[in-house]
């Protein structure tokens, strides 16, 4: 009738994952007090999923048949949940399509939000709290929100293929990341520093293994794709391609986490990277091979490994290389130097230490000596259960929201 108020149609629809366990456990509160009201104000429809356990978000994105009806997936957590969601999508036969179609939004409430920190750094935005979270909420609910392309690293173990968006660690830095878990509730992101001190001046472990890598040639930076999130019209439910025929696909074995390696064919960023030999076969003669007693190996594809920690200043969001750093026990002058190295990460001066080697690579392979005590292999903050691992820079992108 003449008096019916005009209700404008929503500007979009998003799927929101909240990990109530992330960071110091405040994610649900961030959602309720800040994100939910903002979504309503911005007239964005949303569906909320509060994760019940590790792997829950992955199961949802593997099983849902209506993902193309959303403009974006918003993750209220740390990098770990982002990792789950991306790799869940890549397990699907239509994963490629969904990665191009869906934007990702991160509302930081974890103890590690390196991915968003890297995008904020690239966009000249602050990473200090409470602005970091507040801005993120503004950006993911802005009708003009833009999603920026960030390329993924193709990872391979003996049993599966998957993607990394941030880091691969083994040795000291990986152990700090994982074993600081026990201080999560009390210390939040301070847990990393605390664990580091305990480790260096307690029992300093070393790790035997072989590291191989293919050095990158001259830099080749392409402007990453970007799109306007809410002006993209989501597709009607029934038009999600190929997904309904998944019975016939290799990905129906969804719980193995084993992703069809055909997906990655032709998706490597450099031609020579596509001739990476399978694990178990020798690397090409162009590769460098180092065998020894390591303190750590750390590979990064973005600048930041957590807010305020710029581990790889020269990394670009979308380029043809990843940054490899490693340190051998034989090069370490003293434990004090190791402590100074860790302390210097915050001021991004850590790569000035002589015992730390830095190389830009297109591919790397890490083969711990499994007969000796080893460390966790940690990808994007998550433990990967494997005997060896290799990675290659790829042309597969996610699109992360910012302003
Ligand atoms: P943080 O930055 O605080 O570590 P993450 O997003 O990295 O936060 O999440 C840490 C881990 O919590 C991930 O491995 C994720 O799978 C797991 N997880 C997700 N939901 C839950 C839950 N409800 N309970 C326990 N763990 C969960
Ligand atoms: Mg984490």
C-alpha cells in the first residue's frame, strides 16, 4: 500500500565463521557486539556458523552446495581457520571457480592474523589493536569493499596436495608457534615471545635434515586481480557448476584431505616451476641442496607472519617467488645471537644477522631426517603431519577484502 515502508534489497550475502576458541576466546563477543550490528546497518544478509571443533569449517565448505550464492566468506578467527576454509574449497571439483568468485574477509580475533596484517601493510593500514579489528569490520561491511588477489603456494607431501597463503616453518620458529599454545588463554599473542625465551635459554634443539630449493630469477610482478565485492551479483543456487556431479570425482574421498593433483596442473607461476619432480625423486640439477643440522627453516609468501611482525619485507602479495630463510647450527655464534634475531623480527632487522640465510625461490623441498628427533612442520600456523614437504609458487589466488 501507499504507507508500506520501502525496504531496500540487501546489498549482498555473506557466510560468517566464528571460531570461539581463537585468540583469547573473544571471537563470539566481537561478532555479537561489533560485526553483527554492522552487517545489519550495512544491509548485508548473513548466515552465522560458530565452529564446534577443528575441521568444522572445512566440512561445511566441502559439503555445502550453495556457496556460489554468497558474495564472501567472513572469518572471525586467526589464520588457522582461513587455512581450513581455503583448503576445504580446494578439495571441491568447483574449487577453482569458487576461489575466483568468493571474496574472503578476515575479522581478526586470533592470536595470529598474518594474512590480514600483510594486506593491511600493503594498503598502508594499521595493524595495532583495537584499530586492526575495528577497521576490518568496517572494510568487510563497506558497500564499496574491494577484494585483492593474493597468490597461494602449492604444497605437496607424500599423501596430499594443498595450499598455503603465508608460511611454512620447521625447527625453532615452528616449535614456538605450536608449543606456545599452552599460554594461549593467559597471554594471547604474547605467547610467542614467552615461548621463544623459554626455548632459547632452556634446551636449544637442533634439527637434522636436507633443504633443497630453486632460486628465483629476475622478479616478475603482475598486478593482482581485484574486484568489488558487493557489486558482483551472486549466482542463483542451481548454477554452481560441476559440483553436483562430484560422485564421479576423486574429491568424493573428502575426508582423506587428499586433493586431486590435476587441479594444480599448469597453475604454477613460473614455467620451470612446473618441472618440480615428485617427492621421492631427486631434484633437478639447477636446485641447491643443503644437508646439515638446522636451527630453523622458514618460508614466507607474504610480508607478515602476525600483526607487527614483518618477517619478509620484500614479499609481494602476488609475485613469482617465495622467501626462504634458514639457519644452520654451525653458523650460530651464540644463543644470545638467536635471541637477538627473534627480538629483531619486530623491527624487521632480523635478516641482518649473518647466521640467517635468505634466498628468493620459486620452489623448495624440506626433508627432515626422520631417524633423528624432528620438529613440527607448520603451514600457516597449522601442524601438517608428514615426513617431508615441498612447495612451489602458484598462480592460484584468493581475494581478500580491504579498503
Ligand atoms: P588463533 O590465531 O588463535 O590460533 P586460528 O584461527 O588459527 O586462531 O584457530 C586455531 C585452531 O582452532 C585451528 O586449528 C582451528 O581449526 C581450530 N578450531 C576451530 N574451531 C574450533 C573450536 N570450536 N574449538 C577448538 N578449536 C577450533
Ligand atoms: Mg592459528
